[in-house]
């Protein structure tokens, strides 16, 4: 999907890096058809709880902001002080169905930005970039496609619009059943890409744990979607036998123990840059299936707090903004190019 990839590594001795990414978006029913009118941002009233948690650790998250959040005062005002003070990074998050220009048909396939015709994907990215620049005073340099929906035109579009970082891919997961991309065998670690190799991808951290090697685990897991395995609860069998478990580094749908196990497994495999992510509406009870009550929200925030503490104080890692990670990873190559 993203051609001309070149893996990049942290220098020996550098501690593992964690980026905290919040898909900062409108509230919509994930189980219902996409609707341009579903653009409420009331959950942003709760974003301060996560920012205060980060402030307590003196770490800086990245909020990838979509159009409704960037255009509505109720959405962006809760972030403006933290952005102005340098306590967070503001990126861009493209939900096509609520992002002008409104020219395409609203359906599941078109909810993945990379499926749109190039001119429409670019126009929507440009509108989003310009709105965020107007709201926060600086154009975003970090991008994450809504629904992980990068496509063949995305790298060139990002370069043309001045973006430097992409956070979109979801290694270990496939969305082909809904018309989206397949990341089953996608690399987990960071890499350079683009025509000039100056874009950095920091994929959502995910993949497979278990006794099988990563490639074999991914292939075995995907058999569960095909006859005759589909009706056999094949993936559950693989999990119970500790052969292959699918996971993502997120407090949404995964326990602290599962997040730690995934982190430990990937560290042992040489992965040292991690992307921990969730959706902003989960901070308001009842907006997503992950937090139905205020007690669920409290537990959700507690899990985030405990994971950050684990990464900092057990692993001995650091939490950085995506732009800081790019500087660390690409500095040697970019400096050599200038010589």
C-alpha cells in the first residue's frame, strides 16, 4: 500500500519510545450507517481529564483532530490552552463523511479516505489542514486517516500538503470485509516512505502474540475468516492454545495485562517505538461501547494511567510527541542528505 518503505531504528542505548495518540473526533454510532449530520462534539468536555493525567506525568499527547472538532468551538476550545502551552501536539484526522467538500456518496467504502478519488481525498485533507491551522494557529504536520484508511494516493497527498508523519496503519488487522485496507502483514515498527523518503510512519501498535512466529501467526489467524475454519471458532482455538492472539496497544477492548503482554512481546522482537491510541468519545459515558457508565470512564482512565506508569517506570521508556520521534529517527538520514 505504501511503497518504498525503509525501516528505521532507534540508536543503540536509546530508551523505548511511546507516543500517546487520541483520535479526537465527533460522536457517532459505530453500528449505524455513516451520517453527515452526526457531528456532535459534546464529549470534548471530558478531554481535560486525559490531559490532566498526562500533565501529572509531564508527558505530551498527540490529538489528531477531525473537522467537527477543529471547526466547532465546543470541540476545539478544550484543547487550545494545552496546545498553546506546548503540552500537546495537534494533528489531523480525516473522517470523510463529515469533512468538506461534500461531493462523494456517503457509504462504508467511502468512509476510508484512501478509497476516494485522488482529487477528493486531497481536497478534504487540504480543508482539514486549513481549518486546524485557522483554529490553532499552526498547520498540522501529523496525520491519521479515519478508520485507518490510507490508500495509494495518500503518501503523495501528505507530501504536497506539508505533512511529515503518518499514524494510520493498523498492523495485524484487516478491514477488507468493509472495503478497507488489509494490514495483516504490515510492519509494526516505524519506517520512512514517500517519494523523498522524508515521511515517517508510526503505525498503531498491534499484531500477534503467542507461540507462532509473527508471519505464521498472522496467516493462521486469517484462516478463521475462510471456509472451512469460519464456523469452527478457529481464532478462539488459536488463542486458547496460545498459538496466536490478535491485539492492539489500546485501552479500548484490551486489558492492562493484555497491553503489557503485547508490549513485552514486541520488545523481545526488537520493536522499540510504540503507538498507544484511543478515541476521544470514550471519555464520555455512553458514547462508545467501551465506557457505558461513569464508573467505566474512571476505570478507563485508571488503565491509561497504569500503562503510562508501566512504560515509564517498569520498561524505563519515554513518552514523546510524534514530531519529536521523527527528529530522533530521521535526523541522521536527513543530515546526511544535506551534506
